[in-house]
C-alpha cells in the first residue's frame, strides 16, 4: 500500500492537530483522499481490477458521508478542508 506509518503521521499532523489525533474528521477525510488518489492511479493502469474498483467506491462513499457530517456541524471547517485538499462538491 502507498501509505506507510511516517506518511500517515505526516497527514495526521497536517490535518489533525497532531499525529496522535487520528479521529478528527479532517484527518480522516485527508487519509481517505490519499487512498482514493492512489487507487485511482492504480485503476488507470489496471482497468479490469474490479475488487479495487469496489474498494474505491466504498472509500468515496465514506469520505462523502464525513464531508456531509462536517458540512452540517461546522461549515467553516468544511470549506477549509475542501479548499485545502482540492475536492469539489
């Protein structure tokens, strides 16, 4: 897999408050985005890998539900994470 422990800690440090804060919505959305980008690149090469395609669809759904939750609870944090990660609605 693309993400090792150091890169995960870096993502959590950047989007969460520190590398121990793995439960914040922003940190989880950033982690899902990295995994989605990796799987998208994989599927461009291997078009018939349907198990990866299913995993990608699942990750997109999880990220979408977290973004919807963040949109309902705190719109400023939602707008910040959307602009920072370059996700479009």
